[in-house]
């Protein structure tokens, strides 16, 4: 399944991961990684023009070969680890080991990984809780209850991107919130994702 297969009737399911950009009420940008089970905003799923921009947006921000490459930028910041997946990092014995890996990944020069997005592009990265059944994955560092599909704040930038960093042609791919604050909100209830992000950027 590809971005072009998304539509108003789409539902999260095992097997396909979708990344989508979002903007909070202060204009800060995040990349939301649905890890199969995270829902996507209805405002996005019902707007096919925005859906068609998701692939070029992600291609652009990860510095693939695209027609907007002249607008590429680097914030030259750092990536800070916040919450993380207990399933993904189950082989690690402590947080410092994970922080070390995140730091090393953020400095890779040939390709921008998720860990490199905050440092190089100034965006937050949220991951959805994954797993093959409820309880299989859990969020380390969060005290409240979580469920599959809930989005948690995985990575934080030290220098923030804004809407002005992105070509005007790609901005309609961004889902917009009038209520959330990426600097404070560490978890988004998957059942309310369309309430958090009710409209697309215009």
C-alpha cells in the first residue's frame, strides 16, 4: 500500500507505515509515524490533493532527489530523546545506550533517518505505539496508560523549524492543530487524532 491508496475509508492495519507532517498552534512542525496502528486525521484522508503531497513532502525533508531540492535546509541542531518504545529497544539495558545510538544516528551524513530529522530539519518526531497485540509494545518514560496507535513524543529538536522552511507547494500536506503544543504534549490519544488536527494547511 502507498500514500495514493489512502482515502476517507482507510483504517489503520498491520503491514504499512505512513509518515505525515503536522503543525502545532505555535507553528512548530512534527513528523508523525503511524507504525501501522496510528490513525491519520480525517482532514487529511478526505483531501486527496493533500494525500498526493505526502510522498513528495517526505522525500523533500529526507533530502531525496526531488524538484524542491533547492529549498533544502539544515538547522545544525541536536536530537534529544524523550519517550521511547519498549518493544523497539527491548535489547538495550539502559537509557544511556539508546541516547548514544540516537546521537550517532542523528549525525549520519549520507541519509537522514528519523533520528536525524530533529537535529538537521528542526522537527519533532512522534511514533505510534506498535505491536502485534495490545500490551506487546509500551512507552518507556510515560506514567499514564497507552494503547496501540497512540502517538508518543519520541524525539525533540533543539532548533525549531517553521512553516517558512518548506516550499509553499508542499505545505498543504501538513495537518494543523489549534490546540496542541509539541513542546509540552508528549502523548496523543489515537482515538482523538482528528480532533487534535482538524484541518490542513492552506
